[in-house]
């Protein structure tokens, strides 16, 4: 992906990341966050949650991954996320992104990002500044 090829309004390809409990367990173990709220639906319900939820840093990683698949070799200079509601483990979320601004001098683009659940409800929002070399 080259900076010259990008326009405001360009959409990143939507993706449906794998958030099955096995994958979340692997992530949580690696991150040192192997607790029931992330990998056990019953234990999460006992904590008042609707089921096991993705760790926030995994949601952020899913957003970073959609950027890197769109623009391999890019550098994410900054990424901010707001967690509006949990993403449930074993669900079928969709990650999306759209270019909202460009900076020719810095060769960067700003991308608005979302993770939606199956009902189309936005659960996580974010903004990233991405440098394209």
C-alpha cells in the first residue's frame, strides 16, 4: 500500500476475526491474563457478565491486525481505543476501518476503527495514525 494510492473515505476490508475460546485462551495465557472472565463462560456469568469476554488488549490487537493486513509493512504510530461494551468470546464480531484524514508531509493517514457484534452494534471504537513508507 502506497500513501499516494489512499484517499479519505477509503474503507479497509472488513474482517471477522477468530474469537473462539481456544484462541482467546492462547492469547490470555501469553498475556498473563488467564482468568475465568476471559476463558470460561460460567465463571464470567458468576461475575455478572453475559459470558466470557475478550481482553481489551486483544480487541486492540484485532484492530491493529486489520490495519496491517490492509497495509503490510506500515507502522502504527498511535492507536487509541474506547471499549463501549464487551465483545463476547465465541461470537462473530466484525472489524472495520475507514481513512478519515491524510498528511502528505508525514506520509500518515488517520483511520477510524470499529468492532461490531453480530447485531451490528458497535462495541469498540478506535482511531489510529498509520505511517506508510
